[in-house]
C-alpha cells in the first residue's frame, strides 16, 4: 500500500504539477489511512470498501477534526483510488459510495486599512532587515499573493518597468499581478540597498528575490515570524497569519469597487465561488454599519 501511495504521488507531482505542499499533505493523509487499514488487518487496496472509508471518516470525526481537514483527507483518497482504478490496480472504486461532507463556511480573518497601516509602520525603523520586512509585507498586501508564492519569487519574477510580479500558483498556473507604487518603492529599496548586504560575498548565484540572514531563500516560517514581530511592535493582539494580508487585499479591493472576476484573476482562484466568500465579508460589514447608523435599523 505504501509503495502504491509513493508511486501515485511521484506521478502526480511529475505529470499534474501538484504543488509540493499538496504532495506532503496527501502523503500524510494517505499514510494515515494505510495505518488505519493495517490496524484492521487490511493490506491491499482491493480489500477497501466504502464501509471501511466511512469508518475512517467516522473515526476522524470522533477525534474532533475540522470539516475542512476531513474534506482534504477525503479528496486525497478520492484522487488516489481513482488513480489506482485507472492504472488497473482496482476493478471497483470504493469512493463511489462515499458522500463528501458539507464544508464549513468560515469567514476569513482580515485587517482593517488602519490596522494594515499600523502593521507596515512597525517596519520603518530604517535597519536593513526592517527594510526587507517592509518590502515583504507591502508586497503581500499590495498583490494578495500566497505565502508560498512570495517565498518562491525569483529576481526575474519582479518587473519594475511594468510594476508587476509573475507568480506560479496552485496547479502550476502562472499569473501576472500588479504590485502598486508603495510596494514597488519598498521592493526597489530592498533590492538596491538590502539584498546585496544579505547576499554577502559567496553566494552570487542565488536567484531568490527575498533572502534570509544567510543569503539564501527566505522560508515561509521566517515570514510568519516577521509578521508576528510586527504585530507585537504595534500591540495588535489579533492572531493572524500572512494569509490574512491576502484576505485583507481581497476584502479591501471589493469594498472599494473592484469587480469579482478581476479579484478572482488577481488571487489566482480557479473557481469564482472561492472568491465569492469575500462578498459575504463585505456584506456583513455593510450590515454592521447600517445597524449602527440608521435610526430605524
């Protein structure tokens, strides 16, 4: 079973352009299911029935796993068993008898424009690392790109003449996103004065746009720490991740008149229904404002 899982992941990565984060998540989910099978004396995929899968999902529910996490595990199993059937390892796909649980509709966390200004002000002490951090947070907010897309940027992906960045999104989909004058100014400052300091003398071949203290590509974890430090400096108590800047970008764009399709394109969403979540956020805020302001609300 484990050999088939690794064979599947290798092929999906090579032929379907599956993102590395998805590969790791699917591997974790599928190996968890393989252990569940083994505990019940099942060793081969053809021994799996829809009842076994339902029992696995019931166990996850008992453990208090969020619906979104259960949904991801179910997606991994669907894709894996479909692959096995296509390759002739299975005559019947056990997932055909398993329904997908309804997703929780949780509104994304985001910052107000005033909170964004406070956050960015926390990176303006003039030190080289603060200037780098400002460029990172400005770019995240100005473009709405994902954390993985930010740390994956190379020098050739940032075009100052056109004021845009080229990012490789989910499923290997490439898109061009404008970055705005303030983000561009911060990134130009970083590239001209800070990146050469971080690069040092011995790593001139490094193509990553954002570097760490060692002159190598900055990691997603490092960006999370940068954001946490900035939040602490301005005493913003809210627990947010770098993804909250993406949510803030989308929410503020829609609140200021951007159309849904344009925001979908900028975010790199394959389906407009994903982008529509932000319309619920803006509608909720408008309702709150209405109730506070109208005398007969």
